[in-house]
């Protein structure tokens, strides 16, 4: 049973549209992350948060933005989607050094 | 900075044979190391982790990994492959106190009947 939820699972959207990928967790984890995953490539960290009102950019430059107003919620927003944003986006959360719990991912296609 | 290299992007094994997935790490401090599995159209699931306790770590689904500092390795093994082991496997590393994980490129495992 998943304790971290991502919606939508699949999204096909036109260029220039604004999109928000939702991520929520029910485990009370203080740390949350967004990774971008392309086929055959390593996961790249694009955003992370160590608590409410705290967000940082990751190793991979991204045009997306995030917010952390509530502990359980960590949405990712793209103001103007482009084909180069086509990818899978994985949300994860953690408590301490116990490793991450991942959501099922959102597969985004921008046409 | 921490990084991992997974040797071999694809591994094919027969059902019942040994599964060996190789991971080497680079770290300026004693690392924390993890193995994750990803099934098609799903997120990643934690298989096992090394956080400076016992060097031989046992995980779920019969997998285990051994931390070898002298070889900077953290290879994943399973004595007998099952068809359900077909998936993609990721090695990851972090530094103690730094909660961000750096992932390898992944190894896809196929199991032949």
C-alpha cells in the first residue's frame, strides 16, 4: 500500500500550458524530493525540501518550481511546458537516513 | 561529492542462476549505500541499505549486498533468480548527514525460463 501518492500518473499536454504535478505523503516525513528520470539514465535530483517553507534546487537545472506549505504536500509546477520537459517525474520522501519512499511517478509528455 | 557507477546496463540470467549486479562508489567520506528496484510503470522500492553497521546486508526478496571498502564496491547478489526478479535495479549513495541520494544509471535484469 503506497504511502506517497503522485497524480496524475500520465499526462499529455500541449506546449505552453501550465501544469502542476501533485505529490502527497501520509508518513509525516520531513524531507521530500523530486527526481527526473529518462530511459536508461540515472535519476536526477531537481528539487528537494527539508521542511515546511524550505525548498532547494537539486543537481539538475530545471525550469520547474516547487512549494512546501504543508509537511505532507510537495507539488511541482511548470509555468510553460515544452517538449524538452517530456520525462518521468518521481517524488520521494524520507525520515533520517533510512532511505527514500517513492511514489509511482508521473509520466509527462509535452506535444 | 558522492557518485556511483553501475557496471553493465543489462544483465540476463537463467531462472535459478546467480544474480550479480555490480556497483562501485566514489565518496570522500564513509558513505551510506542503497539498492532500489523498479518494476515497469512503478516507482522505486528499497531493497536494502548500508549505513555503517554490518558490511553484509540482507534485504527483501532474497537479495543481499556486501560493502567492501578496499574495493569501493557494494555489489548486489541473489543466489537463485526468479522470474519475478525481472526489473531495473539502481544503486545509490549519500554522505552521512546529507540526505540527498545520487543514483547510478541502473541495470536492467531479464530472467530466462
